[in-house]
């Protein structure tokens, strides 16, 4: 899996990711956005929609995130960790009770990074 296929999978899995993706691309045109910036916007959107998305969508989403964290593509792993997961966690801890709902759905590598990030903020 690479960054492009990961984003494509998220677009198919999660409502609203396509619009965030297009918004970030539009803001950066004619340049490409930094992948971490793009993934941070996607992570924020996933957190915003977490409650409305439902358990099945959230499980599928966090399964994709964990697959990305297990990838041999270091660019993808770094972007998911420092972009998507950190934005997701930051949004979740600012929303009453959201992190407690979200944390059990994260895979081990994703949760490990999330907890390390929480220790820093």
C-alpha cells in the first residue's frame, strides 16, 4: 500500500473524506499538498464524523489505518502517524468522551502511536 491507494481506500470507506481531499488539493493548487497536511485534514474529518459513521464504518476505517501503519512504505507510515493519527487524536481528546470510544477500535500500532502522541500534548 502507498499513500495514493490508502487515500483511495479511505475515500471509498468514509463519508466526507472525498470532500476534504478535494478541499486540501484546491487550497494548494497548483502545488501538491504535503502528504502530512493532507492526512491531518483527513484524520480531523474522521474524528468529526466518528459518532455519525457507525461502528462498521469506524472499524473498517481503523483497519485501513492499521494496515497503513504496518506497511513497508515508510512515507505512508510516517504520514499516517504524524498526520492522520495525531490530528485524529487531537480532535478526539477535545471532544467529551470521544477518545474513550475511539481508542478500543485502533489497532496496536495505531494505538501505540496515539498514546505516544497523547503523552506529548
